[in-house]
């Protein structure tokens, strides 16, 4: 049997024969790591088709560790069946923190007066196109400037570091877009369901699940093509309702 | 894997051999660079590893390993030569 260091060196040799020195871009390799793992698990000979990533995995312990973590996450995710979870309105109401708030530093001009919450929501909607023009663009949607107003603390069990749900709202021709990310990323939360409920207000507040997506290995989730309405985003961990964020789109 | 070790020992540069020894310790490029005397930037280490690996390939071929055999070694993880 070939020992592990020899095997890694052979892998590095084979990868190096397929790349040029000017292609040694570590950031590019890291960015392609997720795709590398996915294609590898799909049966592709990625050491030959993605030699740059293979080279870094074979020669750099940091990259090898990231690779192993992503691979384990993805395998675990593929074998996980998402549990059926009922919405607990009482628990949701108990955890509601606040409506979306607007901080003066996040808008193009300060609010003239202290607005009511309803006015804030209306103002927020009107700010969307302004933000789209003036804030950094990420993945086709805009980021909140400081992200502060859209960061929602999340009570993740057994987590020493504070965890937050960062929400980015966008507007496409087909409707609103919600892009979210759990910070910091945790590998054990890959596949945790995030549900989007539309809140039917009449005759009484009723949550209607309109979409469910799993947290991906980067802690991200997204909902698209949403009509203007009132929504609540809910994160479930171990069938416990963990994070709630109300959004009026 | 004797052939591989023979090829490594053939390298003329002591720094190259030193980098490969550190590579066997499963370190990051940054850590390898810090352990070298004099220290080397991690980007330089990356480039150097790539160059050394390219140098080793002809030696493997010379000792009877062609591309397909090397790939087979990687896949089977059990061929000794």
C-alpha cells in the first residue's frame, strides 16, 4: 500500500502536469472547492478535470481540511431526510423580536421624523430600488450596507459564538428575492430546513408555508419569485423552531 | 514507494527536498514557508511545489510510470513498485 504522504505527492505531481504556474490562484481554487466536491461525488474524475483544486488539496493542509469538511457535509446531507415539522404559531410569536428596522446610516437620507412601524415597512419597500443602485452587489442581489438592521440573532443550541441570520432583500422582475445566510457557518447545520411562511392576516393571523429550503454547506438559503406580502422566515434545528424573522415585502 | 523516493533524492536543490519533506508532514503552504530557512512567502512555496512536482514527473516516467499507471496508483492506492 502507498502511504498517505506518497499518495498526496503523486496526486500533486499529476495535478501539476496539468496546470501552469500563472494559474496558481488559491482564491480561485477555494472558490471552486464546492463544485469540485459535488462533481467528485457525482463520479467525475475531478483530479483530471479540475487539476488546480486537486493540486491545492494534495499539497496544502488548509485546503485539504476544507475539502474533507465539505465532502463530509455533502455526504451527510445527501443521506439526511428532512423531517416533517409542524408550524408552532405560539412558539413563533414568542420568538418574534421585531419588525425590520431602518437605521439612518443604511439609507441615503435620514428619516425626517420617527416613523411608525407601518411607515417604516412602506419606506423600506420604497428604499429597495435605491439600495439596489447604491449598495454592493452580491450574487445578483444587494447587500445591506452595515447589515445591522437585517441581522437577526438566532438561538442555536450548544453554540458559544453568537449566531445571526443575515437577510438580503432583492427585487427581480419575477418578484422579490430573499437571500439569507447563517453566520458563522456551522457544518452540523447543513441541511437544516428554513421555511418561508406567508402570513394570512384575515380573518385571523394564519401562517401558510410557501417554501422550504435546506441550509447549504455555506449556511445560505434563498427564496425567489415572491409576491408582495407579509412573510415569516423560520429556521428549524432538531425540530425546534430556532429563528424567526418577519418581513413585509 | 521506492521509485518516488529515488526521484525525490535526485533533486539537486536542497530547498526543494526540504519543501517535500515538510509537505510530507501535512502542513499548509504558509506553515511550510515559515519553517524554511530563510522563511519563504506562501505564494512562493506554492510555485516552488508546483515546479518540483513537474520535475518529478519525468523521473517517474523514466522509471516506468506512465500517466495511466500513476492515475491507477491514485485510484487503487495499493500498487507498489
